[in-house]
C-alpha cells in the first residue's frame, strides 16, 4: 500500500474541474465545501457522485440532507473555491452571492454549471462517503472552467490544433 503523500501526489496528475457541493443544515443554514471528486455515473437515470471527507465540517449537514447541489466553478471563481476549501469559517456564504433554489438548495451565482440532486445512495468508503445523486434540475452557462492540476489552480489553454 502506498503512503498518503504519494497517493495525493500521483492523483494530482489527473486534471479536474472544481465544484462546490452545497446543502442546508437542519436549521436551514447554507453550508458547503470545495470538491473535485465529482463524476457522472449513469445517463438513464441521470446519476452523479461526489466523495466527501468524514472530517469536513459540512459532512453532517450533507449526511442529514436529502438533496445537495453541485456548483461547477468558472475561471473567475478561484476565490470562491479557496473560501469553500477553508475549514472553520463560520459562514462560508458571507460575501458569496447565491440564490436559494425551489428545492431549497444554495446555488452559487455565476457558477459555470449547477446540478440539483436528490440523494439516492450513500457508500462509506475509507475516510470518505460517496454520495450518489439523481439530477433533478440543471443549468449550464458560457465561460471557461476553473481547473485544478498538481495542487494548483490552472486554466485551459484552448483546443488542440
Ligand atoms: C481543489 C480542491 C478539491 C477538493 N476536493 C475535495 C473532495 O473531492 N472531497 C473532499 O471531501 N474534500 C475536498 N477538498 C478539501 C475540502 O474542500 C476542505 O477539506 C474543506 O475545508 C472542507 O470544508 P469544511 O470542513 O468546512 O466542510 C478539496 C479541496 C480543494 C482545494
């Protein structure tokens, strides 16, 4: 078995987009965390998954919720990503414009795309939980994605010639 530092270093070579996973806690307070462990699972029905660390402050709220949103961040939203990747901020939404959806989910304004999901399954795996969500509503806009690669924020350099 490889050590965690090596695992993190090697996995960093897989370039990804950046999402913020959001939900409301039992008192209706919006919460969320930055996550790149997001992928599509099934086309029919439309399923996606996200993996969330059990140590995340927002984990109990996500566990207790029946729904969550995936906000796919645009290139201009690095500061939002950094904020939602910082634990122990009392209200991560302070200064971050968002809209409450009809499903009661905090959607971050100007995100490149948004998916509103009903939780259909959870799988405990190691120190993370996999939340499988059925996509109930979705939105996609124009613009470039924020990219994360080898531990740094990055951007697409354009299509191959
Ligand atoms: C680019 C990036 C991707 C991340 N991806 C994940 C992820 O997929 N799952 C996860 O649990 N944490 C991920 N993290 C770490 C969390 O965002 C971080 O632990 C955060 O503090 C959790 O917030 P919370 O403790 O307030 O809930 C990522 C961080 C960054 C910067």
